[in-house]
């Protein structure tokens, strides 16, 4: 394995670790908000339907977290590409 391959492999592993590390917090907040939104939807359906059709603070936060998770997934994906490139380069 060449020095370039080792460097790509190391950089890729670092990016994967950074992407996963960055995504852990937003993912847990996303899951909690999603659970809360589902509970509210079930409660409002039980009460006879939704009274307000506008976006809620939780739905806005969910969209923001999705955007952040996309960025974190792109970082981790780039890391995977670099790891594969580091393994392929001889």
C-alpha cells in the first residue's frame, strides 16, 4: 500500500468518524421530536381533528435537523469514498 493510499484511508476513516459523531446528537433530537409529533397527531385525531393547519415549531425543527443530518451523511459518505479509494490505490 502506498503512502497516498494510507493517507486516503486515514482521511476517510476520520471523515466517517466525524460524520457519525456529528449526526448522533441531531438524530436523537430528531427521533424525540418525531415521536412527540406522532403523539400529538394521535391525540388530535382522537379529539376530532387538527384545529391549526400551519407549521408547528416542532415541524420546523424537524426540517432543520433533516438538513443537518443530510450534511453529516454527506461527510460520512465522502469518508467512505476516500476509504475505498485508499484501498484501491496500490
